[in-house]
């Protein structure tokens, strides 16, 4: 079957698609402790983040963390579906990709409002079986000043099968990297990122659950954590802010294994790619970038 075709399935896609257009609004504050924690995770020197100080909008992951009551979390650690998100009857949930537009910095102490909307719900048949994609759009505003826009593709899959899923299709050939960095995501990095984002998904901290239930060989590195490090690497190398980013999570990365961060940017246009490869040389996260030239 063509992976773009909608398969025949007992899942009531018409019912799930009634969630399209559903909206949610939340408010949060850009706090100094959140900025300090992200800086520490990125191995920056300690400093005071005082009210009024600006920080990168790419640090927005410290905002609007899930605060579902403990008693409502599912077996995987995720909040329940069926309120804002549609009640997709597939067991596993993960991010497939995101698209970001960065308009202005965050400011310590400021109140930020996030307007969210479900834009699409689609069923597809892939190499790993039936998948349901839910697309969300978030707008982050500070007193009506647009800070950033994010679109997320959340994918739901059925239970993991013995032997694991087939490898995804290979992305198009990438240019030669102009900058490269090696690192290993260790358990403390996963713990700190999950703490900053209040992410209780057990594949990032419960090794037995990751292996026995979701059939991964080890703890899974958060896709957002890899993206944060790629954004930071690009910012440090290019010397300017990110204007736009389109990322795809192609395959998981695992704790304790070498990861290569790569960057290829056109110095004239500020456009290019950042990507992370696993210890087998396979692309795990791929980002199209547009940088603000210094």
C-alpha cells in the first residue's frame, strides 16, 4: 500500500477528525530558574537570569509543561487522550517532527500566552503498521507580540512488535558538513531534560519499560533534547539567531551511544541543514534551518 493512502481500519477516523479546529489557551511565565536549568543542561557557565533579560526563543520548551494530575497519567507516563487531543486508540505516542518560526526573544519575568489548535488528523499505513498523525499549531504571544509559532506532528502507533520496526526511508543526500561535534547523551542529560519539560514518558528514564514494553534496546533520547542541542550548535557556530526550523525525527537515538551533530550552512543566505547521526552513521534527526545573519 502507498504509505500516503488512508488504510481501511476499524478506527473511526471520522470521529477523530471532529477534533480538528479544537482550541486551547494557556498562560505561563518565563522564569529565571527555567532559563538557568536549560543553560546548565547546555553546559553554560552559571549566571543570574534577572527580570527583563532576554533569552533565546529556542528555550521555549521550559514553558507550558504538562501538569496533569498524577492519578490521570497512563501506563506509559503520558497524560490521557480525549480532552484536547483526540482519543486515538493506539498505544504508543511520539513526535514525528516540528516546524518553528522564531520572531522574538523570550524575556525573563514576562507572561506568555500559548494559543493551540488541532489542525489535522490523518491515518496512514507505514513500514511499522498503522499510524495516526495529529498536527497541532501553537502560537506564543507576549502582550500580543508574537514570539514564535510551532507546528507539531504527533504520531500514534500500535504496540511494539518483537524484532522492532523496519528502518524508515533514507532522506535525500545531505551536503558536506562544515562543522561537526561528537557527544554522548547520558542518563543525567535525559533526566534533566525530562525534568525541565516535566515529561513523564517512561522510555526516557525507565530502562526496563523501554526494553520490555516498547522493545527499545536502551533508554531513548528525547527528540526535543536532540533538537535543542542541534539548535544550540547551529547558533554557536553561525553567531546569530534561528529564524525558522523544520525538523523530522527519522529514527531513535539511545543513551550511552555516540552521536554526531553536523551543520552545513550557506554563509550568504543563512540557510542550510543541521542533523544528528547515530553510531551507525544513520541520520536520526534532520533539520532545515534558516539563520538570522549577524
